C-alpha cells in the first residue's frame, strides 16, 4: 500500500534511516561522551537481533514467562449497548506484570545480558515500565535503578511497592513538576555516569536512536499477534484500530501490524482538563517541532521554547512530546491522532468494568473512550482497541478522586 508517497510494504526496511530518522524526526541529539555508548547499543542490537539464539530465547521468554500470545476479547455487551459496531480488545493487560511494557523490557534486558552489562537504568511514570523492568532485572540477575517523580510515586503506590519487592532501587525525583519528564532527565543523567557498566532502557518509543526503533521492534509482537488473531476470529481485518499515545510504545506495537493494510488507525492523546497549556499532554495535537531527551519530534513548549508543563489523569501519558515515528505518521496522515479528556476517560473506565468485567489502566481507558465514541459515529463495522494495561495500579487513585460510581 502506498500512502502520501510512502511504500508501506517496505516501510520497516526504510524507517528509520541509518541515522535514526523518520523523515525529519528522530536522530540522536546527545553529548559526545554518550555517542560511543549509543553506537555500542546500536551495533549490538543489529548483530544480536538477527541471531537465532537471541530470537529463540526471546520467543521462549514470551511463551513460557510472559504468557504470550495475549488474546483478543470480543466486547459483546459493550458493543450491544452502542449499536451495530462490534468492539474488540487486544488484551495486553493479560501480559505478565499487567501491561505491554514487558514486551520491550525483556528484550532490552536480554540485550544488556548479551552485551555484558551489570545494571539497567530507567524512568517510569505510571510505574508499569518500572515494574516490567524490575521483573526483567530479577529474571536475568541484573541490578536495577528506576527513577520516578514524587508526584507519580504518590499516585502509583502499588507499583512502587512491586518494584521494591522485585529488588529494584526506586529513586525519587523531586525537582520541577516531579513527573515523567523529570524522571527521564534524572535517568539520563545517571546513565551518563554509568554507561560503561549499565544500559539505559527507555520506557517508550522515545529518546535518541536506536531506542525508538528498538522499542517499536520489540513491541511489534502486539500488532503481529493482533492481526493474525483478528483474521482468525472474524475472517477479515478490523475497520479501525485504536490505541492511547503518550510516548507511544503500545500504539506503535499495535500499529506496526496494520500500517500496510486498508485499516483506519487512531492514536489517542490525553486532553486532560482542557486545551490550555498545562492542562493536557496532547503534543501531537497542539505542539510544534522541537528537541528534548535526545530526539527531534513534536512537543509542547512554553513561552521560552522549553518543554511545557503537562497534565494527564494518567501518569503514563503526562509527557510533553511523543515518539518521533508518531510525529512522522502524523505528518503523513497515515494515523489520525485525536484527543480524549479526563471525564470521558473515567466514564470509559467504569463502563468497561461494569459491562465486560475488565478494569483497564487509566491510560488504556483513553483508547476505550475513543473506541466508544467511534462506535457511536460508525453505522457498521468493527473496532479493535489496544487494552495496553490493567487498572490494579489505579484503584487507590480512582477511589480517592472519583469514588465508586
């Protein structure tokens, strides 16, 4: 399929290019002392990812430890409540640790093992990436430092406890807004000090090359599985697929399986409390081109051109930029990026729980909310929603702030 001059049947061979660019987005804007470390990771990845031993071990881990493939569930009662459009969910909440994050964390930790590294360093927002990486570190016998903003530590206490139980060192970040951006800042600073013996395992399709590519590749298992499963279940492809987008790892995982198909693709950002700067984290909707955390993408900026303060009810989505591949697909028009606000998200959270017995992560509830909205607009067809994580981590926060409806 060709879209705006791009041949999508050869898309993954051409993007990113050898310098890590998706069109004008991506690259590696990093200090000189880290360039050699990034080259080492890039060279190791391109060598190891073609190794039958590495691929075989990763497949065994996915099958015997993660519990993959995760299923697709037909959301019958929710569909019937909305009309004739049929809704389905790719159940990444059933992946071990409760979210899609383990897909790339086990891959990154396996890469660290093959490279002879002793420690893995990362940031986390909602805590799912931190839990997944702490799990991977325990599995491979690696040290693990997780940087997390103090605001998110309070919101995500269950995940903080899980990380500690798994043996990770949770480092509280208190400067600035003390959320995801500041956690990434602190993790990169730590990595710059320890890159000879440690590897940085970024939590999304973000950061300097090769991380956006690596995380996408490890997450592509979601889309590959989903496409085959949906065809097996229904005999055809979905009319539309939907995923939430912060940094965008779960979305790129799902989208990867369908970019070359006649399927409408929707990436959903958090509108939060409204359109005013500081009330949302919808960078692709309201941002402009800019560089942060070692990559060029579309970002929300303040009056000085620096990363703007952002907000989302979902800790995993409160980031002032998005992955460079999302920026590229946004400009191409291959993916439609839209927004869902807090109120719509919380309504969808309770609706899915009551009608289907599935409590979604607040992040995933953004995609559920948009799937519901899309079903109301469509007269017929099917929609596949990526249920990127489960809502256990959000229980205390939901009850404290919204009660039980």
